[in-house]
């Protein structure tokens, strides 16, 4: 236990990830709620033909961590765009929040 404590005090935190978590979870919709003490981030997957979008993952964080996450995302998006060009938000017909256009059927 002392070795772990020494590692944290020295600024070296070892992060461990299990193989099933390392695979990740696909989400194409994020919903954010908050209270005075926490932010709740729900990640869901919207699929065509399904009336519900199941939440695949929920992350609950303190407001301070939410702000740090905001800054980290801003920094990483800027780095991404420097390397690969601007991210297109598809402000026209195609929108990420509703990625599937279901044709209207005639019955």
C-alpha cells in the first residue's frame, strides 16, 4: 500500500483498464443534467426503427471535474482540428442528434 501512496504523491498515477471496458461503448447521443453537487452525463445510442434510445453508460462527476472535462475537451478538439481540419457540425439537413432519416412509408 505504501508503494501506491508514494506513486500518487510523486505525481505518477497508474491507470488500469480491463479488456471489456477498453472496448468502449458506442454512443451517438449525450444528455447532461446537473444538481448543485454533481453533473450526470448519459450516453445513449439512437438506432433506426427503435422507439427508444437505451442509455449505454452514465457518468456522474463533481462540478469541478465537469469544468476540467470541458477544458480538456476544448483542448483536444483544437488539437484534432489542427491535425485533421475543422469538424463539420452538419448544420444543414444532416444532424448528429438525429443521425437517421427514416423514409415515410405509404401503407
